[in-house]
C-alpha cells in the first residue's frame, strides 16, 4: 500500500512537535497512557448506555517490554479505532478525537461527571517519536470485525493496512531509537523506570496500569550434606503500577488521619508527620480539589536557591507540573501538596497553562485557606503553632516586607514576637490587648539574642513604667516594624528612640534645664571624640547605666550590621549618638575631671564611648588602645 502523507502538515512542523513542544522525553509515556485512558472512558460510557456485558473491572492498560528487539508496547481494551478514525486522529496532527467526543457530550447536555476526557490536543500521540524511530498502532473498533494497523517512521508519512486483533482496543508499539551519547533510550525498557514514570505522571489514571514484573524471592534448599541454604530465584508476576483513585478524591470518612499522614510522608519523602493538613474542594466557575500539608520540619535546602517551591498540579488525575510555583506565594512556600482541576486551559504540550486567570483564582483561594488554617492552629493548638513558627516563621516575616509591603495584611496576624514582660511568644494582637490604657506605643528592641536585649540600658525606662517590650532577634524584624508602621493604630517605637513618649512636660523641662547647665561638658566630649559621634546628649531613658549609644534617625545598628553582611562593599554606617546618664556616679566623675583635669576627662570620654560600643554589641575600633586606656586610668 502506498505511503500516505500527513494532511496539510510539513516535516518541519512534525520535527518541531517532536523536538520542541515537550520539555522531557519521558513525557511520552504519560501521553500514550492518557490516550489509552480516554479510549477506555469512551467504551465505559457506552457500557452505561447499552448492555454490552462489560463492567468497569474489565478495563485495564498493559505495558510490555521486548528488550531483545527494543520494543515497548502500551495496550488498552478501550473503544478502538476504524481506518477512518486512524486517518482523522493519527493522520492529521493536532486533531483530537477526545476533544471531539467531549464536545459531543456537551451538545448532548451530558454531565461532565459521566466521563473525564484528558486529551484535548491531537499532538500527544506524536511525543512517541521522541523516543521511537518506528511507531505502530494496531486497533480494532468496538462493534466492528476488522482491525487496522497504522505505521510510521516520522514525518515521511504513514500507511494503514488491515490486520488481525482478537478484541477491541489499541496497541501502541514503539521501536525505540538507538542510544546516543546524550540519551539512553534503553532506560525505557527497564521495568523500574517504567514503574517510576507511571507512578510519577499517571498514578491516578482511573484504570489499572499493569505490567509483568520480575522479582526475586528466597528459597531454602538442602545441600548434599543436609544443611539448609538460602538461595534466590527469579519469578514473574503481573503487577498494577498505579494507585488509581487519588486520596484527595475519596470521601473524608473513607480515609483515616494515619493514612493522610502516611500519604504525605511517602509522597514528599518526609520521615516526620506534618504539622497540619488542609483539604479543599471547590465547585463553581472553576472546579478543583487540593490536598495541602504544612510540614513540621524544613527541608535541608529550604533556605537555598536549590529549593523548589510549588504544588503538584494535576488535571483529571494526570500530573501536569511537578512544581507549580504560581499556586503559592513565597511566604507560604513551605506548604506541600497537590491541586487537581479539570478546568485548566492547558497549552499544546499539557505541560503549562495557556491562561493564568484560572490559576490566579485558585492561588488566591488557596492563600486564604492556608491563612485560615494557620490562624485556627494558632488559636486552638498554641504549642504546635509555636513549633511550626520556629521552623517557618522567618519565611512568613519576609512576606511582610516583600513587594514593598503589598502582602503585609495577609501575614501580620500570624507573626510571633518574644515578649520581654511575659517571657513567651505573643502576637501583635495579644501585645496590644495587654497594653495599659495610657500606653501610646508598641515598644521593641532589636538585637542578636534575647539575653543581650534583656541587658540593654535603653530598656530600663520602658520596663520601669511596666510596659512590655518586643524582643526582635531576626534580621528581618526591624524591617517589619518599618513596613507595618503601626498595628491597630498603635505606632511601633524603638527603645532607642529619642522620645519614647514617657516623659511628662515637667520632666522634659527639667531635662532641658539640665542640658543647658551641662552644655559645656557635652560639647567637650563631642570635641574629644570627634567624628566618631554625631551628637552627645543627656539621656532621658537611662536609670542604672552610665551611658548608651543610640542611632541617628534612619538605620538602626542592627540594620547596619545586616546590610553590611549582605553588601560588605557598601560599608554603611549610621550616625552614632552617645547618651549620658546625668544621675550616675560616672557622670559626676567625668564632670569633675572636666572642671579639674581635662586630659583625664578626655580619657573618661573615650572610656565611656568604648563601653557604649560594647553595650550596643558594636566592634571596638582599636581593642588594644582600649585596654591601654583602662590600664592608664588604673595607675
């Protein structure tokens, strides 16, 4: 029979499909299995409308391997094809019988639930040419007596001839290409590779996918001396490679919590149970189901560039994308799980989406659901939430400051900060709820550890007033305060701020008078220390400590440290202001030296400055000179 040419399609178009449309060659198996499932769906639908003696248990897809001849066969007992069907569906690229069948059902006003057709494009079959240099299709249509064989070696064309097949259905027979330096086609003849590919892409095809699997088993035998020895023998048995019904499609009362947890651990390779599970089922303009998990531990690469965020995306049980990043915002990127929707507009290769409107709607709904579930966990199981927050809290904190604070309202109520007064984590809402009526601000102190912050001189006045202080120990924390600016109309205020809002008008006047009386001394100290300081002033916040260092408006010291770590070449430095406690004996000694021995007063000024640096956890500019200074004052 003469070779037929592909209708209206050029060699270049077929080459483009084979070599460019699909990202990974292994996708061919998903496409052919999906087509087989479609064919079975069509016959299963007919079995509902006419008594043909077939039940759902009769349907299956089979894989078989002939390693000697390098042939892989995918067989189904679906509806099959006539010669005309082969001309239409295999002879014309990008014409899909599945899509046409689905359109017919819509015209007939049949419910979509009656049958789910995966294939919407006619190019999936041609992915076979990525791995095979010869493709043969043997098919017999249900209700007919004649089978046909379609055969092609690629863009040169195809031929269709009558043949024999005992039952209805289709065999797709792939003669694999020879191995190259870049590609090992032999791996598609390995039972374990095929098993893994089915598990990865087609695990939830609703019909069993079966294959003869060779395994070994122990056999006890007696040797010539009567001693028992264990040997191993190979045996072959047919195994079902897919689980068929996804756990998220089952009724909740059919699945135990242990089964949900085990699914998560097996699917995502975690040896610990998840913190919580989130199940979502939505029907309407867009229909989808989602099964999400919040892990209890961070993956080893979570804070690295190698970490891949995103949810697994399925369409009718067939995996489309392994990591769909668009389904999760960065601040919830720790969430693992799947989304399955029949309503996605897929591109021609079914590896990406044509339109992101549907995806954005799903992502928006999932974001609200994740926030809601975390809020419930925060309210109902505080201990578990705090353990979760210790692992993933920093990621959510970055969500406040990312995109110039665009998402701050989503995340802010989920954040925890350490309460100095209560010695435990609190939310911003809890802090505000406990504020005395006269308290104007939400006070915070930033540093590397809670121990050091507890010793910070600037906290004394706030603590004396009985007000709580949030201890910020993560790099991002101060940026959060600057981004939020206020919470429930309460402004955030650093304990290092010049005006803490704690002085009465009378106290302010007394401080101003005291400053005037000591202005000469303050100017002297500033001159003695030169460019090291922007200003020297009397403190309105120190109680038991003689001195402290506070930043000029703008960058705090902790921000300065952080930015210099991430951009060391910038060498950022915020202005330093030294505050002195006029009621401390050290100030009296400084004042006495200023009036009687200004050389000693300069040394005292230098000593106080170095002490202020140490208290602020800032590096001494010359540690050796500091020790010499201390020793000189001891003489």
